[in-house]
């Protein structure tokens, strides 16, 4: 008998922090339609992030979603979407909405009979796998197990494209996250002082985030799937590159944590870049502001003004429906014309080639403001736009998370706060 109850899984002050059943129903229905439109018999979801998206939790297992109109679908008399769970079945049932949930929960069968199990459910072919999300050996094992049903296709991009458009509930989560994020920046303002280490200052922001329900991990799509969500770099530390594909590297605490804040101490009259990510119930918001103890030289102020102008250029481009690649060309060319070609988003040979990235359940979603993304940010798409300059003596820039609406981009983070630089 289980030693826990659903009351043990409530959020703050007894709030139910599960994904609403209506959200799960809409997401699964949309995926089933997309599978039908792309002539796929079904999909087998195994990525933890996508299990949370479709099944409400990231229990160890695999979610089978049949295509609309297939024999396995409810509309054709089948069992419908089924979450095969290794552990914990009881928790998976609760997180998927309990008796009101839109999916069946079953114990994961032996892999020897997994294909047969799906066939008995009405699967008319091998369900597509998330080849772009799974380790190679894991994908190959399931592709082999499903061979009796046919060759497995890849549904990675199909799922990514669905998640690009956020629902009203998802946007509400991001807006709540932005409120917490503002408090994180407020805590940094109170904590910054000459002589304190970056890690001491960032701890204040981390405390606010954790107390507000941050789960401890920022989900990444691109290998190596690692990110320090609270980055404070002061002075020369802002000019140190790292493994992470971003303008800002930082020293990190040690080589295995080789990005972000470290033991470098805050000094007067130096730029302090504060890049804070918060995830509320999984949903990411990302923003950057500049701080200083004492005044910055005019050259730094001019560089900051330039990045504000570049950000405006990108925001306006995306807001009128330009392709993301066009927004990149306009923004990067403006920075080049300002004389920043050698410092935009890093210094050679460590420059990043983007000015914005979509966010959601993962920090690095699509589309991206970069070459090759020849499509616009969709309505209800959410993107962090972050032009930054990096020099040997420090880094400077801004960032906000924006929502694409029919009338243009709407700022979600630090709403109404255009104080790009705070002097402490």
C-alpha cells in the first residue's frame, strides 16, 4: 500500500499545481490531428518534457497517442491514448487528472510483447518516435522492438511545432513567472555591493526563485542539455567564454560548472550583467538587466543604448510578421553599422549567431532569430530577445521575453520597467 496521498502533492497553500485536464485534452487532440495530417499512425512520447506536456507528469514510461481516425483512436472504437508507466503508476494517474484524465494509465508491459500490445489496441503501424530527443541506443532499442509493426518515423519536429504556439494557460504561467522574476531582480539590487562574489549575489536571486516553487532544473533541448539559469557576471568575467552557445559565458564555480557566476568579486565602476531565468510550473521566462556599483564610463552607456536600439529593431521586425532570419539580418546589420561586428553576442572566435530564442518548457525552443529560420514567430509564440556585446573588460546588453500577438510583440518580463541600468 502506498504511503502517500494526493494531498502530499499540492502546491503552496494547498493549490492544485497540476496541468488542467482541459489543457491535456486539447494537446492530445491536436497531436492526434497532426499525426493524421502527416500520415503517421501514432506517436510514442518518451521525452520527460513532452510527457509533462501531454500526460501532466514526467513519470518513467511511454505515452502512446494514436492518430485521429486510426483503429486505436477512441473515435474509431479503440482505447485511445495510453500511458505505459514503469513507475510510479499511482502518481501518473494523479498527475494526468485522476478519473477525469484524458488518457489511460497502464503498467509498462514486457518489451517482448510491446509491439503486440499496441497491435491489440488497434495500432495500424509503428508509432513515430522522438528521434531528436532520445539517446541513440534508447531510440534504436525501441525501433527494433517495434519492427513487427513496421518502420518507425520521427515525430520530433511535429511535437516541437505544436509546442511553439502557447495556450492562454501557458501564457498565464509565464506571466506568473515574470512576477517572481521581478522579485529576483529586486533581490539582486539589494544584495549587490563591492567586494561580494558573484555567487553571493546570485544566491539571493536563487533563494527567491526556489521559495516561489522553482523545481531546480532548466530544461534544454540541445545537447549537452545544461544551463545555469541565474548568471551574474561582473567586469572581466563577462568577457570569458564558455561551452554554452550564448553571448555570456562567465567563470562558473569550477570546470564542471564552467559557466555563469563564480568567485569573481564585484568591483566599482564596472558593468555587472544579470541574466535571470525563472521557470514557473515548468514555464520559462528569461530577462537581462545591467547593474553597477558606482558610475559606468560613457562608452558603456553608449553600448547599452545601442543594444536597446538593436532590440527594438528585432522586436519591430518580428512584430510585423517578418521571418526570424529577416529579423536577424536587420538586427545584426544595425549592430555592425554601429561598429560592433567583433563584439556582438561574443568575441571572435566565440561569437553566437542569434539574437533571440523561443522559450516555453525549454529554454532553447524554436524558432530562433538567426539565419536559416525563414519563417515568422507564430501568433502566441514566445521569444526571448537578447542583443549583447562582449569585451575583454566586460559585457553589456538587455533581454526580455516577448509574446507575439496580432498587433505586434508584447513584453512579458519586467513589464513597464525600462530601467536598463541600475546604479547601486
